[in-house]
C-alpha cells in the first residue's frame, strides 16, 4: 500500500486526518513514524501559501506523496483575526490553547451576539516530491460564544458555536465533528486530488 505523509507535528491533527481519511487506499504516516524531524517556517500570509510551504518541504524531505493543511479561525468582528496566526495568536505558547481562546473572549467581551460571526477555514495542499498537485478547501460557519463549553476537540473548539447543531464544536463526538468540520470537509474535497496522482 502506498504511503501518504500527513505533514504536521501536531498530534491532534494527525489523529483527525487518520480518522477522516481511514477509507483511502493509502497507509497514512506521520513525520514521527518515518523518523523525519522538520518544522518549516510558515512565512505565508494565506492558508494556501502556508499549506503549500509545508506540503512541498515535507514531500521533498521524505520522498513521499504529502498532504499538508493550514487552518484557522476567522472572526468578522476582529477583521478576520486570528486567521493564519491562529496557532500563535497573541504570542502565546505553542500548546496553550486556553490562553488563545481566552484572548479572543477578552477582545470580544463587549460585542453583541449577532456580530460574533466566525468561521473555521482549512486549506489542504497535496504535493509529490517534485510538484504541487493542488489545493482543497473546507469551512464551517458559526459564532464565537461568550464562554467555553465542551471537552472535546482542541484549539478554539470550546468557543465555536454551531447554530444548526445548537452545540459548540468541543461538544461534538469525533464522528460528528469530522462530518461538519473545516478539516473534514477539506479532506473530503482533497480525495479527487489524490486520484490525479494515480
């Protein structure tokens, strides 16, 4: 079975992709599994640019077909912040998700509900060791709640409310989340890209 490298050092993302793409005819591997230590600088100003940087760097270093994503939260009342800086918003420590969403809540304390619209966006780039294959995108619309709720997911999930489900992202089961999440939708949109490589 051919290998597909998931180009991230984020264990949460690796788990999600392995669950979402479990039915593909590929063996999904992480950088850790193949002994690859790489942390390319995400110097892009768009999700597409950062996804491409990661996909091409990991594909070239590993010699494998590689899938990389860049994703984040876009809040309308904050002019699209944190956007591409979602994982390092407010100069917070790399793994301090709580500090990041608390910063968002503090900035939005006085903003009324109808103006708290936001979306999670995910762009996937697929690359071979010699070429970029293409991009796929997924997004989910919602609102920033006034306080965190739920213990699932990671990142900003506890403060992202989805009106159609009347639940926060962090309240969903893994299966529910993968069906409607930005990463789940982007991954499904990326399946036709994989067919191009055959």
